[in-house]
C-alpha cells in the first residue's frame, strides 16, 4: 500500500493518458509570484496588463545582489536566473512555456513602512539622556472598534 511521500512508477502508456487528460499545453507562462523571504507580505504585485512586477522588500535587503525567486506554472523557463542588480534599474525577465515567451519588467524597492510590524501607528519618539536610548511610543491599533487601551514602547541603544 502506498503511503504519503511514496514514489510510484508509471508506464509510458499511463504517462500518455495523463498528458491527454491534463496537457502541458494548458500551462501558462504568466508569472505567479516570488518566493524570496525578504519580500514583504503582499509585496509582490504582478500587473498582467502592463507586464510589470513590482516587488517590495524589507529594510536591509541588498538590492545589488537580489534574487526575487520568481515562479510560474511548472515547466516555465524564467530568465535571467539567480541574483541581479536591482539597485539602479529594472530587470527584464522572460517567462517561456510551450514555445510562448512573455516579457515582464521587474523592479524591487526597499519599503521601510511600517517601521514596526503589526498594528502600531502614529509613533512618538523621545530620547533619554539618562539611558542614552531612543524610545518609540506608538498607538496600538487592531482592536475591535479601534479601541485599544494599552501602549507598547520600543527602544534603541545609541552606539
């Protein structure tokens, strides 16, 4: 009995029947997304009308050596592969599937907002000479009716 993760061999005839049922020609070369962990949540915006992909990455990402890890349907050949220099220009990528090639212009930008992830807004920043630290006091949103009654404080030591 086959278990989860078991590899089962198939014959050439079974493979042919699978391709009749689900032909590879039905696959599209349209980009589906990007998998680099430095990309912010919902930070990959694909516009199929303008053939552009805009990628928002977290602060600290090296755009001179960045691989967005773009993906599309299985079998799609995406070029260029690997890291690219997004620091000063957009990069043209080709997505090829079943002899069809679609070109997309890809840009990557560092987005520093929000400064602190989560439901923190309207920060006030104060410096304490006594502790030599900056303290940030944001409001705490995200409660039903926006009725938060607590405040968080974040601090950073001067070096």
